[in-house]
């Protein structure tokens, strides 16, 4: 993910994987959230953190404090690139190696930190959409009118289990 805002994708304009999506600015951070066609929800709090869910509201992918994580058998595992040896053919040409990732389970303390942060963002969004005039948060949406989008997000948050469930895998 891009570190500079000028380098990052404009998810509101270009996030076509989420046909229904919206943007708020909360605490000087751009929050983009949306729904895929099958109902899977994604939440981007600027560039970090990012939380992606499947259609059953189970957490499936996370980008948190610069680390990429995915769901695996109800737990979160960190994905890291493995160092690869560059191979040369007998003709002296460098062969491209496929990307290799290693998976490392995260500890309970890190899991709690991630889920607490998710809860914090969902509470901020819920409070903003329920009580404050959203216009003051530079609210915009695509794929639904503003009122329908707010209702859809609030319904998703309210139905979200109080104890977040982690998916069995990273797929939708």
C-alpha cells in the first residue's frame, strides 16, 4: 500500500470492487468503506489500518501497523516475503523467481490490539453516522444515495458480533 496520499489509489473514485462505497473524514483521517457485490464489507482508515471481511462479517484480511495479515483457521497470520536466491541459467540469464510468502501466527496480545483498533474505528463511524451531521465529515458515497449508504453501514455495524469472528481463510 502506498505510504504517501498522493501515491495511493482514490478508493472512492476507483474502488470498483466495492460497487457501494463511501468516504468520511474522521479525526483528520480519510475513512473509505464499502460493500462488494456479495455483501462483504471493507474498511480503509487512510492507508493503515485496513480491515476486510467476508459476506458473513468474518474478518478475513488486515493491514495493521505496516503488516499484512490474513485469516487462517480462525486465527490471524502475518504474511512476510521470504528472501529468495536469484538463480542464473547456464546462459547467464537471471531467472525470475515466484513471490514466496511465509506465514507466522500472531500472538494473543497482537490479536487483541488489532481487534480493539477495529472496534474503535467501528464505534467512531457509528457515532458519526448516527449523531453528527455527516456533511461536516466531507461525506460522499457512490452506488447508493447518502441515506441508504448510511443505513447499510449502520446495519452492518449493528449486526457485527461484539466479539469479532475471524474467518477460516482469506477468501470472500
